[in-house]
C-alpha cells in the first residue's frame, strides 16, 4: 500500500512539475488543499540563480525546487539537507553532481532533466533511498553502471542514444 501511495504521489509530482515549465511570467496558485504541516517546500525556480543561496540551507526542507535557473554546480553543503526527499534541478547548466549529495540520506526523487551538459551522476551511486531519477535531455544516454546496483531505485529515465 505504501509503495502504491509513493508511486501515485511521485507521478502527481512529475505531472505537476512538468506542465507549464516554459510559461512566463510564472505564477503560483495556492489551492484550497492543505499541506502536511511537517512538509517543507522551497521553490526557487525561474530566479536566474547562478548558485543556490545560503538561505536554502534549512535542515527542515523536504522538497527543493530549483528548476529553470543558471546553476552550474551544487554547493558542497547540499548534504546538510538531511530531510530532503525531492530535489528538482530541471533545465540548469549542471555538468556533474557534488558528492555531498550522498549525505542527503532521505533523498527519494531527483530530477535532472534538461541539463544539456550533464554527463556524470556517479555522485549518487551510494544514495541509498533514491527511488526515482530523471536525466532525460542530458548527455547521459545509456544506463550508468552504478545505477544498476541501487537497491531501492524503481524508475530511471534517460534519453537513449540513437
């Protein structure tokens, strides 16, 4: 039952984050639904950020959305986000991931699609709770060796080399 719940929530998040990615200006509608009060979300998408601001270093953050910025690397302190479950870095300029990401011990979903120069994700090989990784539209066009050894991973999406 828990796996079904996670899959449902994961697909809802994928759908939510993938629709309207290229709209301008960006607006957020806060619906009538209530968030789980313990869940902390920080959305810094569409901010033209070249680096993640230190204000994002909040140990309570569970979802960090940094889509459509100009990020070229993750800060080494990313691993201090121990409660982080979802990290979305869509459409940035990442080439590789910082090994500090391995310290995000609760990370379950990682969205890296649209980072056209991204070619190395070996930093996540020992991230034990990752269940979903999306690297479509990157330089990763085959299944990396370390990915096959990840016990909890059930979804890895990439653009296959033709």
